[in-house]
């Protein structure tokens, strides 16, 4: 123990600490702890371990000796591999040297390639400059032959373009510092080029003038000549503008004059042919109110009877044209063969459709051929044609009394304007404005004439007035509904420029004047009942047509209110005619028994006033009603059917009459119950029950 302590003192401090840690670790091993617990002798155990190690060492040496031949063989193989690797290293070093030489050769080839590229570019540049120069100073034989020959074709266009390039001096940067016309060769060639230019100018002028001359021939396909004879050679026109602007201006002026004359003649002939197909719709005698003497005058033109003249006031299917503004125009020969006739708005649409197509064609042609986007060519070419169309329209409007047609034409012009806007061709805007300035004033004149016919007419000059609807009522309803249906959407489309306000104001004045005239006409009838029947029948006819035409707004509601009012007046009048005693009694009694009426008599009460009822009068009313109420209802039924032309209107009025009768009788019974209470008079047994009356009313309801 003392020797170990002395040895530990000689060990280095770090080694001692490490040795101590190892002892602690071994001490924690399960095997060591087990040995210590069992009291194993460590010295003996150490000797045992040493003996085992020597045995293992001897065994290992024996194995090594047994495997010595294989180890020798492995050693030989390793030496062989070392030799192979050495040779491979020598080969790789050789390859590296060879690659270094090849890289140098590649760099040399790259330098040579760059040098050759530079020389090639220089040669090509020289070649291009030389070719350009030669092109500028050489006139090929085929060019000379084509330019001097009689034909104008695609080869001629190409040669003219080539000559144009030669005549233009290239900038020095494009000709490598050489200007061909400044060289000796160019100066020698210049006179020949000028001769070719002069020859080309004359030839191009003659060609274009001959093609333009063909436009004047009758039955010529203008668009074919424009496309195949002019637009195809627009490059020649460019040559003229560059080298001889005077000739280009001459060609343009000749084209504008020729084309303008051709279009003017075509439209003049087309309108003349269409005028033979025009259908007369209205005359100055087609007014809402036609006085009887005027319609029968021997000096007035023959016309349909006033009761049947509705074509001038009803739009019918004429407005369908607004849904097909871009449809093909009228083919005159087809229409003549089919014996068709057309209103003026259809004729105007066909003329304007042709005009729009012609304008579109000419506008695009002038841009492509003359390179003119100003629209000046359009004014020159189509000025006479536009004036012709406006003149024809003015002549028509001078004797036009077709207000429906005028309103259709106003909307039609707007539709055509939208078509031109979609085509992005604005040159017709002022033309459309001028048409509107012609149409609106004439429409105002016609509406004024209609209003005058209403306001200044005497009912005595309208023939026999009965309680039936007057013919003028249907004409007014047809006219107003047609105008309203065509007016729909005008304000939202913005096409009237304030004209829609004028139109609505005129229609309001027409309505006011028409209602006043109906009132004056009703005053010509002898009885109040006839007057009411007359007004109800006429108001109902107006409303029927308004509803059929889907008219809404103030016009509809005003007539509905009037119809309701005069229906109620007729109901009262009809009941007074059959049951006057009962109705008068009920009204007077209720008036006298109201709280307001009682206070007019000092000290009186409603009960005091009720005792003033005449018992005999009430008894007479009860027995009279019981004896004739069925016949009275039947008489009312027959009277209503006879008075009102429209069955639907009559049945509605019959319902109101019978319902009001039942209400009056119910009020009459209420007066009796209030007067006598629980002690009814003897005649109360003769009162007809409301249920019985209701059953009778339902019989007539089933007949409706």
C-alpha cells in the first residue's frame, strides 16, 4: 500500500486525474463490482488474463504462419498493381502534354477563323455596296422593255417601283459613301432614266384615265374596276404623286368628277324606279276629326269612309322595319314582278342603305388609293348625290301627311347613323342631321293640323251623334297609341335633340282637345243617360286600344280615371231610372239622420228626426220594390247590353249596377230596422231578403 502511494506521487497531475477517472469508470462496471463483492484476488486474476493473452498471441502467430503463402501472393499482387498504376500515370502525363498541344492549335484556329470572318464581312460589305451601286447605275433590258411596252401588269408595277428606287438618291450611309448619280456612270445614265420616267408618267396617266373612263359606261361594275383596275395598281399612283403631282391631281379630279356623275345617275334612276312602288298612306284629309260635309264634298278627293280610314293612324307592322335597318335594299325588278308596294320609310331606308354602302366603299377607296383621310374626296364625289336625296325628301315632305311614317323615319335615321358609327365612318353625320331637320318640322306641322281638326270642329258638323263610340275615337286611339309605341326609347337613345319633349307636349294637347270635343259632342245628346253612355263607350274604346298597344303612363291613367268616374255616374243614373223612390228616400233619410244634420235643428236629436219618416211612403217603397225588383234587374241587364258596344265593358258596368242596387236596398233595410227596431211594421214581411237578391244577381253573373 505504501509503494502504490509513492508511485502515484510520481505520476503527472493530468495523467493521475485521467487514471483516477478510469478507475472510477471501471469501478462502475458490473463485472468489476461483482469481483470486488465476491473478494476475487486481483493479482491471480491478472495472471490468468496474461496467460490467456499469450495463448491468443501464439494462436494468432500460428494462423499468420499458415496464411503466409497467401500473404506473399497478396504482396506480389500489390506490387503488380503499383506497376500498372505507375504506367497509367505516365500515360496520363503523356495525354496531358498532347492536350496542351491541341489546345494551342485550337487557339490558333480560332484566331484564323476570326480573321477570316472579318475578311468575309468586309468582302460582303463591298459586294453589297457594289451591287447597290450597279443597281443604281444599270438599267436591265427587261425593265426597259416593260416600261416602254404597251401593257400595264404586275411586272410593270415592279419595274416602275425599281425605277422609282433608282431615281431616288440613296443616302451616303446606305450606299457606302457613294451616290450613284454623282458618279460618271450615274451622270451618263441619268438622261435615259429621265426618259423612262417621262414615258412611265404618260403611260400611267393614260392607263388610269382609261380605267376611270370605264366608270361612266352604263351598267358598269364599279367595284370591279376599282379593285382590279385601280386599287391593284395603287403603287403607280404613289409614283405619280412623287414625280408628277400635277398628273396625280388630274387623275384624282377626273375620278371624283366621273364617280360623282355615275353615282348621281345611279341614285336618280333608282329613286325614280322606287317612286313607282310607293304606297300612299295618308292625305291632308286623313285627320282625326273629319267633318261630315268636308268628307262628302264633290270637290274633295275620293277617300275611304271616315269610319274606316285608320291606315294613316295605325302603325301596324310598319315599325318592323326598325329591326332590320341593315337588311338588303329593295330590288326594283323583283318588287315589280311581285307587284309589291312600300311605304315611304321603306323606300327611304333602301336609298340610304345604298348611300351608306357607296359612302363606305368610296371612303375606304380614297384612303387606299389617294391616301386621303380628310373626307374632302367624299364631299366632291357624293355631294350631288346627297343633294339629290335631300331634294327628293323635301319634295315628298311638301305633301306628306303621314305622321307615323315620319316618326319611323326619324328612328330609322338614328339606326342608320349607329351603323355608320360602328363602321367608323363619320362623314354622313351632317347629312343625317339635315334629314332630321327636315323630318321634325314636318311632323310638327302634321300634329298641329290634327290638333286644329280637333279644336276647331263643331259637333254639329260631325254627322249623327249616338251613344255608340264615334269613328274619330278609334282614329285618335290608333294615332296616339302608334305615336307612343314609336316614341318609346327615343329619350334614352338621345336621337330627338329635344324633339321628344315637343312630341309629348303635342300629344298632351291632342288628348286635352279630344276630351273637350267628346264633352261638347255629348252635350248634343238629349238625356243625361245618353251623354254618360256616349262618354263611357268612347273612353272604353280608347283604353282598349291603349292596352292592346301596351301604352302606359299619364295617357293611360287619365282615361282610366275618367272611365271610372263616368261609370259610377251611369250606375247612379241607371238605378234612379228604375228605383228612384227607394234611392231618393235612402239618400234623404241618411242625410237627415247624420250628426251634422241633427245639429242644424235646435234641440233635435237623430231619434226625433227618424220619427219624421212617412210610414205610408216606406210601405209603398217596400211593396213597389217587392213587386218589380226582378223585372227591374232584367230591364237593367237589357239596357246595359244595348247601351254599351263592348261586351266586356257592359258586363263590368252591369256588375257595378247590380252591386250598387244591393247596397242601396241593404241601406234601405237598415233605415227600417233603425226606425222600428224590434217592433217592425206589418209590411216588413214583404221585404225581399238580400240573399234572394244576391241569388238573382248571381244568375246574371253566370251569363257574363
